[in-house]
C-alpha cells in the first residue's frame, strides 16, 4: 500500500514556503532587519498552521504597490532609494528572503493597513491577517515558488538565517514613528509629519498643502514659502 505523502506543513526536511510579490516580500525582510516593514500578511483565506513560513519573493514586482510603498518610505526620507530598490525591487525576485513565524490568524481590521502596507482602498471584509511573532532575515537564495504553498529545505534556511526581530521590537519601531508625526499644522488644519520636514531641511524643496499654500522648511520646521525670514513655525497643533 503506497505511503501517503506528507503535507508541506508536516515535512521533516522542508519548511512550508509562501510566494509573495515584491515589494511585499522585501518589506518582510526589512521588518526582520529592524526597519519599518511588513509583519502582517493579508489573505482572503485563513491559515491554521502555526510555525515558520518561508517567504519567497515572486518573479514579479507589483508596479502599483512598488510606487505606493516607495512614496511611503523613500519620498518621506525614511529609507534611501538604493536601499529600497535592493530589498523591494527585482534583485530579490525568485529568492527565499525571510522566515515569518505565524502565531495567529484573525479577521483584518482598519488598523492593519499600515503594518501590512496595503492601501486604505483595500477592504477588510472577508480578509484575514496572518500575524507574525518573530521574523528572521536570511541570506537570499534561489527558490522556486508556486501558487499556494511550496517546500523549502530546512537545512538551507537554518544555515542562511542572519538576524531576527520580535513583535515587541517592531511595535516599538512603529510607536517611534507615530511619535514623530505631529509637528506642524497648516491654518486649514492639514498636519505635516515631522520626518518630512527633516527630509526637506536645507534643500530647495517645497511642499504644497491640500489647500494650495506652498511651504518650505527652515530649521526643521514648515513655514509658508512667502513668509518673512523671522517666521519659523506655521502654527501649533
């Protein structure tokens, strides 16, 4: 009688692998390295498995997602363009990049958009958040992805692990970003994040408010472009 083939979740010599489009796979690796990255995977199906899931970057970069995430991380000065390209672009396509330790699966909420790096237009109804505890970065190696789950050598992964982050460390990183955000308020009520001011400081760059007022930065603070030199802040929050 033929032996029943073990599923990828019970295979003693392989870990289950999940193929993820770029930039999302790279964002998970960045989260493992201590940068702002993705530590929630949003899917339309539940996952009952708990344990290490190997993230494999697909051969395809999602152009719309790439531009949107680039605006979130590069245009705001959080990350340099070359570093973003190396991790979220084509260099990692077709490679195993991270170990995502699944500890929970729950319905997606509105609060998940930021950490999952999905747009607000991405609805929550019928979507599930796969939650990671530890995420480990691995030295990328070629891996054949597949629709659904694949198999990735345990020995190859274990030998390639470089560093990891806990959920608590990633929570602290997101909290740090949130504390930087409230810096200046336009008279129309539009708020400008502090990290954008820091990015623009000492550069001939302008920032247009939604109301049409154009701002520049002086000493890390937003001021209207046509304001007298002694005006240093827009207004207090």
